[in-house]
């Protein structure tokens, strides 16, 4: 297994609207919540960032939206359409949120302002960035609501969030995210609180309405990944452990952690007797992450060599990468054979 750059890093950055390199978020010495995230996303492409709670997904999303909590130190690079996001001050972020990058939050009920009509909240994005006159903003808000599948949009624009269903509120969130025509839409588990039918509708809507933007979709649900993503980046304990196309990652996972995540997804076509497999143990919290492979304490394939941290390296011939000394679906070479002249 030869060390190489991740497939994302080797992508042609010229056509990537988002280019993230070695992004790190730390809360102090030994407290790296995001440890070297590298990925790219092109316009019209959805990249899913996957992992359990505590893996660094949401902190990565907040970093790219300028919404990190105080005390977080950020390093590395995150270039969005030619603009470096790392190191920007809050005053600078105000000019970027909505127009260059927007975020769809997990819980629309708490993210939306309960005292404003949903139409006014959509108009507010355009007003902040000085786009359109007042009458045009109102008309555009109704158009956006209609485009995201809200029936009787002119009437619904005058409703407050509590007057709408959960699915409708999530559609409003998408309309707000699109109001400023951003280059990047960050969606942080936007369908978690929805039932399966509404979830499918919202995923289809999100895919169809973001063809002019790059989408970073944060989720722990591999079933959702199959519906929405073009490429997948799997994170564990703040690190990228696997990355590749959605087909490669879902059909030929290489890292044992990815294999375990997929095994925990129920297959509706294959009835199962007994409980679904689970991953024993927990994601190591900040302050308890030592050296070596971060997954080794939970990994059924762990060996002595795993005390040394594996690099992200090419696996197979599809451009996928994985950080594992003993990846799945990859022919293993006996070290003794490698030493034979």
C-alpha cells in the first residue's frame, strides 16, 4: 500500500467550487475535533460527510459557514469560489452567509424565527445582501416557496413557522438557503426529524433545487447517502478514514468502519431475524484520542501494526482512498514477498 494524496486532493481544483485542504479545528493541545479534513465539491455535486456523532461532521460544517463556537482555533485552507474562508472575521462572514454559503439546519422548528412570517425570513436574506427591491423580494419569496413544493405559496408566505408541518418548515429552510443563490449549500442532517415519506420528498427536492451549487450533506445515515450523494467522505474521530464515489463506497467499502456503518443499515428487501449489527464501544471523545488508528479499539481486524496511524492511501483502481493497514476488497501482499528481490 503506497502513500498517496486523497482522491479529493488530486481532483482538478479548477472546476471545484469548494476546495478544502488539511482543515483542522482545535480547542487546545490534544483537542483536535477536526484533524486534517480534505475534500472538494464541484458545482452541481453533492458530497456526503458521514460518521457517528462526535466524528467532527457538524464542526466541519460550522467551520465552512463561519459559525464555530468561541474558543475554536482553525487552520488549514478552505477556498470557496476563489475566496479563502479560514481566518475571516465575523464582519466579513456576514457578507458571505446567504450569498456565497448557506446552511440548512437539522431542526427547522428551532432554526426559524417564530416571530416572523416565513416569507419575511426569505426576503430578509435578499434584503441583507441588497438584492431586488421590496416588491421584487416579496415576489421572489413566493416564487421560491413554490419552487420547493409549498402549495398556495402566496398564502403560506404569510404564515408563521408554527402554522406549518415539519416537512413544510424544512422546505422553507431550503428556500431560505437558496434565496441568495449561494455557491455552497451546507445541509446538516436536514431530514433527521422527518418521517420516511417526507424525507424522500425533501431529498429529491434538495437534489433538484441545488444544481447550480455545490452541496455538503452532513449525515450519519448511509441509507440517505445512497439517495443524495455523488461522492462520500467518511469521518471517524475527526479524521477522514475513507473517501470515494458513492457507488464505490457503498458497494465496495474498504475501511472496517465504513463496513460496520453499512452493516447497521436495514435492508428492506432482506428480512432479518434478530437485532441489526451494532458497532461496539464509542467514538473516543476529545482528550482521549491517542496515536495510531483511531478505530482500532472497536475494529475486528485490529492488529499490532494498527498502533501506528495508517495514511490515506489509494485502494483499488477507482480513485478511492482509505486509512487502513488491512482494507477490505483489496488484495493484500505479504510483507515478506515485498522484500523478495
